[in-house]
C-alpha cells in the first residue's frame, strides 16, 4: 500500500483528493486510508477528500 516516490509521481493529479497532491485516492486501499487519516487534513479540504474517496469506494469516478 505504501507508495514509492516514483510510483507516486506517476499518479495523475486528478487521482489526489487533498491540496498539493496529498491524499492519493488512486485505488480502494488508498481511498480507505484517506478516510481513516482525514483528520490530519486541513478542515477546508476534508469535504473534497471525503467525497472523492467515497466516490471511488462506491464505484463513482
């Protein structure tokens, strides 16, 4: 589940939910991790992270 620097750099920006390419949600494991760690994100970014992660988990892209 841990991304290497090289693997992370290959993920399109559209597959990140947080500011500055934080909170990758490129797959279900990372979407779940984003939801578990959402409290470490700025409060203003949390709705976007939550929506993007839940969207991926429910099959919405």
